[in-house]
C-alpha cells in the first residue's frame, strides 16, 4: 500500500499535479540547499557517520523546515528546465553559505599549521577525518577542538536558524545576485589569516622568545649542537604554553564562529537591500533571530 502511494505521488508529480508539486518541489529544493551546506562543511564529517545517516539527516531537516515554515516556490517553472535551473540556483546558494563555515574552520587549520612549523611537528602526519587527508598533529587537534567547541556553544542551533532565515531572504528557486554576495564573502576570506594567527599568537610569541634565547646560547657556546637542543626545547615549551592557552582561547574561538554569521548576515542584508531597491518593500532588512 505504501509502495502504491509513493508511486502515485511520483507519477502525479511527473504528470504535473499541482498539489503534489506544491509538496515535493519545496522539499526537493530545500534538501539541495541544506545538503550542499552540510557537505562542504566539517560539521558532519568530524564524526564517523555512515553516508546513509547523513542523507537521512539532510532529508529530515528539509522535511521539518518545509513543513514548519511558510515556503514560497511559486516562481519556479513547472517543467524540466525550470526545475533544473532552480536546482542549480539552490546548489550555488548553498555553496556560498557553506563557504562562510568552511573559511571559519580553515582558520583553525591555519593556526595548527603555523604551530606545527614553529614547534617542529610539521614532519609528523596523521589522518584527519575532518579534512579527510593526512595532516600534522596540531592541525588535527585544532580541527577536532573546533568541531567540539562549535557544538558546545550551540553553533549548530545558530546554523539551523540561519538556514531557516535564508528562506525568507532567498525564496526557493528564485534568482539571486552573486555580485551582491561577493563583498561579504571576500571580506570573510580576507579575515582568515588574521583569525588563524589570533588563535596561535601567544604560542608563536613564546616560541619566538625561545628561538631568541637559543640564538644567544648558540652565540656564546658554539660547541653546543643547537639542532639537538633546540627541537626538544621548542616542543616542550610549545606544548606547555599551548596547554595554558587552550584555557583562554574562548574569546578568539568565539570571534571565529561569529565571523560565520557576520558573513551570512552581510549576504542576507545585501540581498534584502537589493530586493527593496527593486521595489519589494516586504523584504526584511535585519537578520534578527539568526544568532
């Protein structure tokens, strides 16, 4: 009976049934937007979850949002070309929004790479499931810490609220201007290295002092092998300072996570202002409730 019902729904949709299209089309387009956002970010890939479970999570989120929120998909043409065009629009929008999350998590990788080079762990490689490739030790540690703290500070709640708010600013299948979104995206990308350095700045400064002290010792005692003495010293000092800095890294991590929603808010506000300039007074001007 269930198979007959699903077959009837699919056949009705393909035949152009308006009622079936009003239910299935928003669900399909919204699932594409959510799938691209989650696929390009390390939120789900940090845990060993089967791909089927990830797909079910995407479908469940799309079903909940499509049923709980008023979704307008009236601008989509009900033919193969119109649906394909709307699908590409949703994937492009999802990739743009996912870029904000991806760049923020990349700041932790920048900090880890910087410390690996300074301390001397750049040679050692371990498999990192967050990035699905071999990474130095501290890069993997920073990536794990970034995902764990993201969930601890309820970043996933803010992410879902932002996805829900995006339905008000960007209706499903409606065309949107990439030029208007380029400004907030480039501003967010330009802050990548500054945020990454802010995460590792105290440790880098202490390693610099150790390098200065080793240079003074090498100058006064040239018979000492600085390669044998310097690497263990930098490892011990670097790990000790890093363990102390992890306790006070909350402010820098909050700035990294806030940059995600600052970028999304900039994209939403520019889209709303562009819609108002085009003569749509109902377009929202503030991203309230997103954070």
